[in-house]
């Protein structure tokens, strides 16, 4: 059996086949476990811009939700105890009052995706995909770190919440809405308790029009490709070998079930995040499972960097609408159209991964809980504009730039490669290329 002996495992990384023994994996396995249990400190430092003469004009933040119950189970493996009475206790400071509305300010649309998570309960009574108290505290800490940077340190945002300063948007899914609530509580919780405080509005889209993740539910071209990939993930270099090992390990016959490594990773990481047990024979395989889950997911989004040109027409459908929003927000700030100081978008791993790829930031691991991507617009005394991008608080060199401050024109061209206006997105979705 796989877990009873040291074996050599092959997998593809950036087109190079690498061989390692299980006994040499400890550092990588520990890294995976560390990301799974990651709890951002409220004192987490966001890199400060190097040029004090630059004026911050606009901020856009995209973040992944906090730790949650799994959205998938592993066949032939006993479920963990997802106790609904204990998992959601201990996050009292994360609750605030807010209104949920559609993108035009009207009533909240039906949450069709969320309803799929509530059809069956996990062992212990919890529903799938629900933000736990640990996840709530992760997101509250994220909000506190934003306050310490944008309010206390650089004075970009005011001390008290002003609804005209910040635009809040989330996917119409409970865990992302709750995550955004927690971030707002960390950022402005004390201010919002005041009797005359402005009211918080969170905007959500209906699931058919959602663009904060690749929408394989409503975009036909995306749906066809994603289904074809998950029907046979063995087409992705290195996956077949590891998948067959895992199927042998958990005694799932290949003819009966085509094992999904993304699902296995999801379940194991959720267990690790909450200190719940899992079969010990998975331990030395955690790094491999993580690597291939990333490969499979990135393949579905950009047809993988080693095979990008073949399906490059699909990538704009995965990320183009978000890039269009980012571009419009920047233009509105430059043209001083009374836009908010801060745009905050609560999403998923599948929100961040294609965004990172579009910005040419290497996606070599799964974005951890509460991972965030910040895009800042700066202006100098000559009215020239620059963009600074931060991933998890650290400055990034994006779009091939050699500097962390990239001229706006160069950044604009980088986004235009994949950006799609709503009309073009709708047209391209309905005309899939086979």
C-alpha cells in the first residue's frame, strides 16, 4: 500500500518532472499544514509605499473568505465531526448590522448556489461551505489590519465609517457575505456601534450574472471546458499517477469513481484548519495533493501555463469581467468622478487565482483562508499615475514590471489583454469554441 513504504513520486512543476521521496517531504508538508491553519494577526503589517511624495487616490481589495466547513467529502473516508453547536461559537465581536441588496440597491436576489450547500448536512449537523468561528475571527483580524494601515498609519480612511467612502460587494453565498461582515467589523466595528453611524450596505449579484469567480454555471463556453477537464483530469501532466495511488490508498475502484484531487484537498484542509482528525496515511501526501489540486484548478482557468496558447480564448471568460471592473474603478478615480476611496470585494480562491495569473503573479500554492489582493492607485505631483499591487500585504512586481510601482499606462495594457466588457462577455459565453 502507498502509505506503508517510502516511494518515489513524480509530478510536473512548470514543465519539469521532479522526483522526490516521501521521507524528504516534511518541509513541504509542514508548509501546507501551516497555510491550512493560518490565522492572520490583527498586527499583520501591510507594506508601505516607498515614495512619500505619492498620493493614494483609490484602493481595491479582493479577498478570499475565512475557514469554513468542507464543500466536498472524500469517498470511503469517515467524515469528521462538524459539530454545529461548537464550530460557530466564539466570534461575538464580528457581528454588525447591515443590509443586503442587489447591485442596483433593490432586494437581495435568490441565493441559488448557497441553496446547494444546504441540501445535506455533514456529520455533526453543519451544512457544507459555512464560515466557522475560526473563519470569522480570521476575517475580523484582516479588517483590523486594514484599519491599522489605512486609518491609523496613513490616514487614508476616516476614523468613523462613512458609507460614501467604501463600496462593499460579495458573492451571493453565505460564507463570503459573513466574511465581509467580519472584515467590516474589524475595520469599523466600534464606529458602527454609535447611534448616528452610517448604515452598511453589501451588494450581491444573482448567481447567473456573477463575475467574481469563473461562472461555469451560466457561461456556456466556460461550462463546456470545465466539465471536460474534470471529466478527465488525467490529461493534466502528472495527475494520473498520483490519482491512481490515491484511489488505491482509499480503496476506490477506478471503474466506479474518478477521484477528484481538488475535493480531497478541500476536505483535508478544512479538517486541518479546525484541528479535526483525518487518516494519517494522507500526511506524507499533503504536498502532492496540494500541488496537483493547484495544477487542475489553474488548468481549468488558463489551460495551464504550459498549455496556455491552446485555450487562451477562454481565459478572458474566467477573469475578464473582474478586470473590466478594476479598470473602470481606476478610470473613475483618475477622472475624479466621485468614486469611493475603497472598493472591497469578498470572494473565493477562484476569485484570486485567475486575478493573480492575469497580473503575472505566480500561482504556486492555493490561496489560504483570508488571502487578499490589494490594488492601489497613486498620483504624483505631475499628475502621473501608478499602480501598486500587494498580495497578502506584500508588494508584488506585476505584468512584467521590474518595479513594484507600475505606470498606469503599462498596467492598463496588461489588463486589456484579458479584460471583457459585459456585452463582449455575454457574446463570447454563448459562442463556445469547441
